């Protein structure tokens, strides 16, 4: 497996082994758009924006660098990624951790904006650590950066609150772009994994047809239902606000209420819910 480093380390093999996912991501657009209504557009899903208000959320001042924590059990990979990201404008690597347990112990002090984390690590894996990190700092955006192209890992990462899922054959340019994007409220999934997610959505929709008994869904207001459908279409808060002629803060309040009522943790999970409840059709 290789990670192409365009400045400090060029074409350096960072982690032993090869990626199972095929050729590197070439930046091509993944068309995730069925018939109406639409699933999110672009090379990856724009699905999640954490909305928690907590004393642990670091006040962001315009011009502040994006604080990044790297979590991986390969020291060479961590160091190479740190060297390149530190060379990027507006990004600052505030720490490195060799496993999920160390990340959980340090995240409260470091309060990163974005965590780049592997899945397979000693002591504590990335998915388990993801849940604990989100509990401590709900505002943090966590991106799984891994060689695992297993569907189960993707789904478990989403359920644990991950904002993105990238395979390690992605170029370093893309990693920096993803850090900026998730910090701005978007979510990213490697194209090959995104197709698996869409397939799973379709399976869930079919299962919904076959269920004869359903537990009544929590009651959402008409406005919350409108917001949920727009979230499922991949619209961001600003776009939803324009669509419904309301303020962005009002949109955030609606989404927070939706997630609380449905006992969900992320906009990604809200899309899954929308599919299951037939609010969104997948062809």
C-alpha cells in the first residue's frame, strides 16, 4: 500500500502491504444520483454536520488552522502524513497516536477539529475509539483512513459517527482536501465504498417492503419531515435554508431535534432512516 506524498516524501511506501481496493482515486465524480429524489452528488456524500453545543467545542476564529490528530499504528505513515499536512496552508497537525486507546486518552486535551484514524490497530481499534472520541468531543469530525474495503467496517464506522471513510490508496492531495471539506460540514466516502453504501440502502428498502410488522416511527413535525427529506437529498444547511426560506440556525435546530427524536448520531444515519421509512427511494 502506498500513499503518494507530493512534497516532503515522494512516492514513499508508508505502510507494508498493498491496498485491496484497486487503482488510486483519480478524483473522478461518482454519480450517486437516482431518479427523483436524489442521493448526494459529487465524488462522495455530503451527509454529515455535527450540531452539538458543548463546552468542549473549541471556539473557531476566522483564519485559525484546522487542528488535525493522526491515529495509526504505523509510525512511518503517521510521520509522512504529518510532514505533508503541516506543509498545507490552514492545516496544523496537533498530535499523533499509535492506537485508538491513546487517541481516546489525548483527544480531550488536544481538542482536534479533524481526526484521521485507521481501523485495525492494537489495544483499541478505530471504530470503537470513534464512539468514545465523539462522546468526549461531539464537534470533532472523524475520517477513517484505512486499507479495509470491507462493507461491515464501512457501516460500523458510519454508525459510530465517522464523517468520512477513505481508502489509503487515495493521494495526499485528496487527504488535505477532505480535511478541509469535513471541517466545513461535508462527508466523504471513497467512490468504491460509496457504491457499496448505495447497494446497502437498496437492500434496506427492499427489506422494508417485506416487513409485516413495524415499530411505529417517532413522530416528526411536518417541517422536520421536510428538512429530513432535504438532508437525504444531500443538501447542506445553507441550501436547506434557502429551499425552505428559513435561517441556517433554524435548520440546525430542526436537524438536532430530528437526530434526538430518532436517536441517531449523524446525518448519514438519517439518510439510512429515510430509506428505511420510504422517505427516499433508491433505484
